[in-house]
C-alpha cells in the first residue's frame, strides 16, 4: 500500500477500511460496526431434521437434570454429553389441514400451520380442505434476517432424500408460500461454495489482513485521540479474523468430500450424508454463512430402504408395526441410532475446529428435531428435541430438561431467537398461544 494514501480528517470506518483494501476481502472480512468491533466469534445456527418421531422409552435419559444417562437411541451422543441438552415433554400443536406427517414437517421450525387452499367433496358426501404451503417463515430465516447479511450467503439449506417440491417435503420458509428447497447434491454444492477457492487464495487473505493490521498500527498515532479507541478495536478485530482464517485456511479451500457418486442412488446415502455434513461445517467455519439447515428425508413415507444397515424396509412403514413385531421394532431402533450417529458426526466436526477459547461448536446452536412425538400414533405430544453447542455462551449445556408435556414448542422457537441475539422476539408462529422463551434453556 502506498504511504501517500490520504485519509479523511474525520474518521469514517467505511472510507478507512476501503483505503486499507479490507472491503475487497468480503465475505472473509465482515465490515466492522460503528464502534469498530465485530463480535470476537460470531454465533451460528444449524437446524437438523430426521423423520418419524421416536420411541420414548428408548430415547429418554434416566437420572437428574445434570447427572443423567442417555437412552439407547441417544447413546452415540455420549462423547458430547457436556455440550448437549436433551429436551423432553415439549408438545407441538396439532392444528390446521394436512395429515400428521405432512403438516408436522413444515410446522416444526415455523410454529405455523399449512394454508387451506381448496375445499373438496367426495362422492360419498365426505370432504375436507386441501393443504397448500406453510403460512409463515421458519425460525432460521428470522434469525438470518438479522445475522445473515454479515456473510456471503444469508443461509444455506442441505438435504438428503428430501423429496419433491410439495408442502410435505419442505421445512424452511422465507415467508408464507415461500419454501426454500434444500441442495441435495453435495458435489454440486461444493462447486458453488468452494469452486474458486484455493490454498493460495487463503494465503492472500491472510497477507492482506497482516498488511491492514500493520497499516492501522502505523496510522494510529496520527489519528485524533478520541478515535484511537475505535482504531484499537479495529486492530483487535483484525487479529481475531486473522486467527480464525489461519485456523481454517485449508478448510476454506474446500473440505474433503467422499468420492463423487450418484446422490440419487439409495446405496450411496451414507456418502451423501457425510459429505453434506462436511460442507455445513466448512461453510460455517469459513463464514460463508451463519445459518444452515439439514433435512434428512421427509415426514411422509419415501419408501426407501436402509441397505447399509441391512434393512430393506422403509422407516415410516416400520413405525406402524404392532407391538409384538419385535423384529420390525429392532429395525426402527437401528435406523434411529444411525440418525444419532450422524448428528454426533456433525458435532464431532464442529467441535474439532478451535475458535478463540473454545470451538466452533461452542459458538453454534444446533437443534435436532422431528415432525412428531411418535410415528405410530401420529401424536404431537412430547416431541423430542436435542440442542448442542452454547451459542457463544447463551445456553447452559450438559442437561436433561423435562417439561412434563406442559410446554408448546413455540417456546423453544422463541428461545432459539433469544440465543441468537434476537431478544425482542416474544412469540413465534401464527399458532403461538404463549409468550417468551422456554424455561431453563437459556443462561
């Protein structure tokens, strides 16, 4: 940078950063705020979905709030027990048109019902109302409205076996009748996110950061004393950004995915899931986005088997087996343990990336949910949720929280907003009957 570069007498963060060339580094160097600061480590949000509820007596932990043992279906999360919360006894409201699985998927993150589109009458005189898209936005998109502008992508949606373009297959909404389709081909998504990234590019960004910080140090004595505090804050933020980029430089050139294969072939499902998880973690770590979602399958049956588990039946059909069909229920257990293993893999990867005094997981809120409490009965009562990560200190973890089926899940959606800094949100969704966040989850 030329030493003859002129800066305005009055401090302007935009012109100052532009003069340093920092603005050209977006999205890897977010524009600092008016006080000269970017939070040391940004918060992130990930919504994680798997279908068809759970088997409560195999899912619920035993013990007390802080001293508990995970049930069989959550056993793969044991290594992360200090960084998760198991939430039992939260009810979703069974309202509006659509069958239980159909309306449950869009309901889980929107807290809102499907729209009624047309009325129909059958030949026998019976009838009802057809359902359309959901009637409101989802909680991740509400959060993205606030924090999404600070990264290259406001949000990123990932899916596996996530169905076609219809209301039974969409869980993320930017507004009423505006669903977002998840990206289902991880190798195409890799090209979109990291196609032009190289290790050399990461090195260039690091070099530019060092130059910018050195220039701030040189110019600080020449700035009016009342503005030096802002300069100091800028320097601290640049140091934090440099540390983050150094830690993730290789990852930001693109994560290592499984070998490319046909993502539509059922036998390739594990490779697709693992690759999608790698992309989510890399996108968050590189600040390409701060809001992401992962949708595995759909609420309605997709009739696809689980051959990698030795299961040639569809999960949905198995959940409607009679109690005495122990062989079928054992298959259900194996499928749901596999879901927990993949959730644990996501946590493994998030927790492996150091950030500040903690890890990427510590600064992220991950919420795992499903569209029903129990698939066989289609009950919305006691819908299982697990949260992971501390959202940058907003959430106390390592707890088993029982709510005795007395809390609507809209309270959880409000708590998600509060954890991500949207403390002005008091209600969420158009079926919300209460106010405020769920008790005991937030610090």
